[in-house]
């Protein structure tokens, strides 16, 4: 009876105090609301996870940053939201934190949600056929291409990346870039930008545009 009265009183106080929107009090929103960080402890600057990339690698990076909290997994759980952003943060907020009873439960859900990133990592065939978008500058395209190439499971050497990147180009780029295939990727971007300017000014023939006519 005492317990029921306590619950009823709590509900009435919540409504009267304007705090009674279900699920919005501190205890319901927070993982381990009774856990306080150690006095003087300052959370590290975490690498942010936006929902892309390898979730296992991110978890390892996150745990490596947690110096000064010992093995208290409750604190690891409490700080976890601070290393998430964009889609990953949206996923976290949509969850009920009370279902995560320990560190393994939260990381298991995290892996289940974002494992897709590694299972669908790009392969060599994908990057060989990754073309420049019509509204992209050459630098934007090269940066996007390099980012995708870096996710290929069997890591590519610099020379392999250069070869595959140049092989993915349209003729007006390919013929000019192949002569510096063994240079740095940044050199390829620089020359690609010069070719791009040449196409715009009419100094370089745009074979693709001719084919469209």
C-alpha cells in the first residue's frame, strides 16, 4: 500500500509541477542516473561516430580514450552518447536506455545497427566504376573517391589507388593523368583540376560532351 501511495503521489506531483510528460524526467532519459563522474574528471575529446565507418574500430577508439574511469562500465555507458553524432546520435536517442543493462548490451545493439557498414564495404570493382557527378568539382570527386577506396577491405597501396582512380576517369582525364600514375594522389588531384579548368575554357576537348551531341 505504501509503495502504491508513493507512486500515485509521484504522478500527481509530476503533473502539478509541469514535469509529468511521460519519459522526460532525468531518471528515464539517462543511463545510470545515480552514477556521478569522479570529482575533477573531464571527459576526453572523443572521435565522433556519425553512423558510417567500422563500428568495431570506433568502439576500440572510444574505449582507449576512457582513461581515468577504471573499469566502471556504468561510466562507459553514461559517456557513450558523447561520441555519437548525426545518424548514430539519432539512433541512440530513439532507443530506450533502460534496456541496456550492461556495457555488452549497448555495444551489441550498436554493432547490430551499424555492422552493415563493414558488410557492404566497397570492393575494387565498385571504386573502378565510381564516376564523377555532373555538379562535382574534380577535387570533390577525388576526395569522395579516395574516401571510398580507403574502405576497401583489402587495403590498397598508394600506387594501386592511383591506378584504379585514373582507370575510372573519362578519356579527357585518363589520357593526361596516366602519365603521373606513380606520383602522389595529391599531384593527381592538382593535375585533374588543371584539366577541369582546361575543359571549361575550351583548351581541352571534352570527349564526353562530343559523344552526347
